[in-house]
């Protein structure tokens, strides 16, 4: 359960609001009514998040915030204030406070900001473990794999983490770019300083520049107060810009100037603001091609690509898939309260055959679905989503005879090494599964045509598909004889 510390000299009304808004989200709320008590609690057991009143009887909120940062700068702090005293909260934002809320609290806004701040705190504190083999159960998020491409990723993280260099992480969506960014941050000299992550593709173009650089009051319609942007808020820390390839060209120009001079202006302002931020960027785009086509600034691409880490797609990682599957199976079984302890060889074969366009993120989603569907303690094909059991993939469609032979060879050798005693039956099951799947795909799911091609009745076809954990879709014609 997440722990939130409220530091407020008059907490009665606001505490009721917070409990109403947050209790159902698994947030435990502690209260300190003075600055001294709050700081004592933070030093004894740092909370996951702090809500701090601007005015306290024994010290100013800004002074308390500075002392909290000295204890642990990674604890997100949200100021709570009346509108008339917002200037103090804005000053705190300049020094790295997460956000500020006005009294009386808007409960919807409270839920959103608290949820975002808790996730940010988790990203800073929870280790991004880099390992060739699955870590212990109590470890944090892990970058796992021992294929050659992942070996190069580990080396790159080690080379660049302690440097001040910009880093560009490339790879398809779902390959783990944010995990790599966190690993770089946590192994850097700024590991005790703030880490902020922004997804450039998730923020509307009209708001992205303000989110990054802030804005002055009245800069545009709706700018009813000054806003401190992420580059100012994250001064001294690390900023991760995910999907930077989706950033508008106008914003790219401002990013380039910041990288060159470590200075910028807020939207609608003339004051030059200096900052010291280490930038890590990530993209699923081919920025070299995009820059040649005018979709991304070439000068910014050259600036970003001084040190690049390329993450491989999951389909290119060979035996890493089995290792990742076992790791996530154990982790999600624990999280979801299930007892899945093993994965059937034919299930693993289906997972190996699938091309994983969504990479590790898709694998995680598939395994969570399968675990929720599962009964017993072994994950069999019937528990996988139907798309993996029946729907063909581009890679499977183009499976050549040589590839099929190699697949069978790998299967047989693996089972021999594992000491199999019923290999003949297993191999025939393996062959039947491939034969039925390809035949049904060829007939677009028409069971009559598939049965005719196989030389069996539709009743036998149905029996075999049930036995092998496959699903039948498509035509259910009954104008053919069902006798063997």
C-alpha cells in the first residue's frame, strides 16, 4: 500500500476529502500538523508522496520542502495552497516540487495528480535491474536477456550511465526503452536527484511546449496562472523524453537551443532561464530517415545520436522469449493470486511461433490474460488468447519447409535433453497441431473443406482440435457426411 504524508496544521476538512478520494485506491494517509513533526516522520520512514501546506505554524512550506529535498530529493511533493498564496508554490515548483493544488481540493484533480506522482516516485525508487537471468522475486522491474544484442545493450548502459552525455534509445514500441532509461538514471551520478518522464506522443501538440518549458500567465487562452515546465522543474536531475520522433518541429527547435545553451524561455515570456538537466530520449521512429524527409530536424538528430542504444525486437531475441515468459509467469501469478508453476512445451511453441509486433509489452498482456483464464498449475495452449492459437501471423504464413524442419529438430532435441519418455506421441501432437492450423488457415476456417483436405470427418477434426487446444472458427456447414 502506498504511503502518503499530509503536512497541514488544520487537516480535518482536507483529510476527509483525501480519504474519500484515495482510500479505494490503496493509499494510506499519515498526518503531521507541524513542520517539525513532518520532517521527523520523513527522516524516520520516507513516505511515497507528501502533500505539504504552504503555511505551517513553525516554518514556511518552502523551507520545509528544501529540507525534505536534503533528506531525499526523489520523494514527490505536492503543495496545497489557497489561490492567494500560489506564488510560494510556484517558487517550490522551480526547485523541483511535483505540483500544487488549490484548497478546497478538486477531488478528480487530486486523484489524477496523486496517481501520477506515485508512479513517478516508483520509477525513481524501484530498481531497473539489468541481468542475464531472471532476478529474485523481490527485485524491481528487470531488463532480462542473454542474447548477443542484449549483451550489447548492457555494455552500452555501463559505458554511458556515469557520463553527462545525451542518450538516444531506439527500438520498436514495447521493447523496454523506459526501463533502459531508468537503468541509466539509477546508475548515474544523478541517481539521488529527480527523474521525470514525458511521452511526447501522448500530449497534444498545442500543450507539449508548455509542458516542457512552462508558460507565463496570459500567454494564451486558458493560461490563468504561471506554469513551471519540466525542464525547470527537473533542474539537476534527468528528463526522459519518450517518442521524441513525434515532437512537433517548432518544439524541436526549442529543444535544440536548450541542448546547446542549457537555457530557454517560458511560453509567452522573455526571461531567460538556465537549467542543468541530463536528457535521455527514445523513439520507435527511424530518425535518420525522418530527418532526410524533413519530418525531424537534422541538426537535432545529429545532436541526439552521439550515443545510441538500439533495443532488439522480441522476435529477434531467440531463447530470451522462454526466459522472459517464465519470469513474467512467476511475477504475474503472484500478483494475480494464481498458482501457475509451469508452461507446457506446446504453449511455448505457440509463443515462439508468434512474431510479437507489440514486443515485451504484448507478451506481458498475453500472459496476464492467460493466467486469468487458467485452471490448474500448468499453462496450456487453451488458456492463450485465440489470436495466438488460431490466427496466423505474417511470420507463420511464410514458414518454409526448411524452417519447419528446423523447428521440429529444435523441439525433438530439446525434449531429448529434458529426458522425455513419450517423445513419439509428443512429436505427432506437435505435427498434428501445425498440420491442422495450416489447413484451417488455408480453408479460411471452413471445417468441411479442411476435413476433406485432411481425409478425415468433421467430427474427427473437431475432436482433434479440442485435444490439441485449438479453436475452430468459420464455416459450420453440415452438408457433408460426418462418418469416418
